[in-house]
C-alpha cells in the first residue's frame, strides 16, 4: 500500500465519512507504465486497484482513465496486487507401513522321535523355524504341487515352531503338535482345506478367533476339550464336521452365533462325550443337519425350540445317538427331503412325531427308526401334513 502525503481538497469537501470506491486499472499495452501516480511499475497486463473518494472523483477517473497524470488529485491511496505465489504442493502423505505378517506358531508335544510335517498352500514362500536351533526350512508351491517339509525331534522337549511369510499360507500341519499358539495372518481356514492341524494330539488353541478364520474343523483331535465358548464365530461360514471324532470334547457352545453357516452336517459325529445345551442356537438358515449327532453317544439335550423350517437333509441326524430321547414335536420338517436312518439305532428314542408335516415323504424313509423304541402310533403319517391343532 502506497499512501500520498498532503491535503486532498476532495477529501475535505466530502466530509468525515465519504464513500470510498475501488477501480481496477489494467495495463493493456505492451509497454511498462511508470507514473508518479502509482509509484509502481505496471508490467504488461498487470492490474492495480486504486481507491477514490465520492462519485465526482469516481466519474473523473473513469472519464480520464487513460491520462494517469490527471488523476493524481483524486487518488487517496493505491494498492497494487502482487502476483499470488504458486501454492506449494501438498506434501505427499507418508504411506502407511505394511503391517508385519503374523506368523503361524505351533508347539510340539514333546514325544521323542516324533515328526512334524508342514505343507505349503499358496502365495510366496513360507519360512519355517523349527525352534530347536536347526536351520530354517523354506517351502514354496510350484504349479499345482504343494511341497511339504518334515522335521524330526529326537528328545522330549517341547519346541515352538514358527511359520512366517509375506502373503504365503500354510495348508496343513501334521504330526507332533499339541498347541496352536497363533493362527497366522494369512490363513483363512482351520480345516483340511487350509490351515489344518491334523495331528490327533491338539489340546490347546488361542482364546480369540480372528475374523479371517472362516472355516473350523477339529476333526480327529481326540483329546481336545478346551473351553472355546467365548469365540466370536459370527464370521465363520463352515463348521461341518467341526467336532467329528473329538472323543473328549464336552464344552458349552450355547452362546455361539453363526448367521453365515448353512451346514451342520456331522458337526458332533462321534463326539462321544458331548452333552451340552445348544438350545439357543439360531438354526433358521440351516439346510443340512445330516449326521449331526451320529454316534454322539452321550447327547440328550432339548432342541425342540429349533427352527428347522429350511432343513432339506436330516438323514442320519440321530443315528446311533444311543442316549437321545427328547421331544421334537415342535419341529417344522415340511421341507426335509432326506430322512433315511434319521433315528436308526437311537436305542432310547420314543417321542411322538405323529404331528410332523411329511408330505414330501410319500413312504417311510429307509431305516428311519431301525432299532429305536419308536412305536407305530408315534411315527409320522407319511405323505400327509396334519393341520395344526
């Protein structure tokens, strides 16, 4: 801002609060204008803003816009606009560091001369630290071949095995492993289709189930009996055969909420000690319960409140469930197509099923109640759908 000294008669004439107007002058010539009026150099096409007092001064300037010397007495100040500097570019945000991959960690069972086998699944190589001071092993899948690494432990110490990879995953762990310490960040499964501990000796797993684990299967872990009621299984999609052949398992699972699961087949097959309440399970999305309690010798819990309306296959559901004898008269079985051997060898079962809607079963399914205590008057009336009473 450049201010002019001296008295301006126009300012005195207009009083204490004259109207101040602004006019923008633009040097439209190809020459640099240098005038006492502005005390600045106007480069070609550069603009300057002048402030004038009152309408008379404004009209005078507009009439003499090209005669800068004639305007000096009407100008009280001149403000020049410096070219705005180019804005500095926003600094590029620092990229978030890639999280370190969480390794899969296992602990051996301390059996001398026993071996552990780890099979690669997919992605980059997996590096295995066997925990006993030996050289790490690197395995990587080639085409459709899944390579495995074997390591034998000579003594009875329990060692910690760490399988690490950036993007690679483990297909299976077999042999002398008793504990899964950490799931690992790149393993979406816990069954034979992915990160499977196929040892038969697994007795301990982490207290939390991470959301990337979508399939559960403890099949064949005959000694497993850990409390896993607190697991969040809402992201799990497959539990078929999960506790099959878990001979010792008998823990509460009543709080499990599995909205993405549609298949409960063989879930407790041969889980011979399991006898916990699961009455609160929401099974309204379930389509398959075949073999669910097959050979579950101890199971005898009430599940009469289950919504079975979407089940299609219930074959072998209670086959050889030798202790089971709970009412099932409230079940909606109208969509069930397969009921073969549903209660075969359920030696204690003698509940009234005569009110079941079985219009899809035009005749008695094969071995529906063989060797059970069901009497004729308690059987469904095949091919009919009784009206609700």
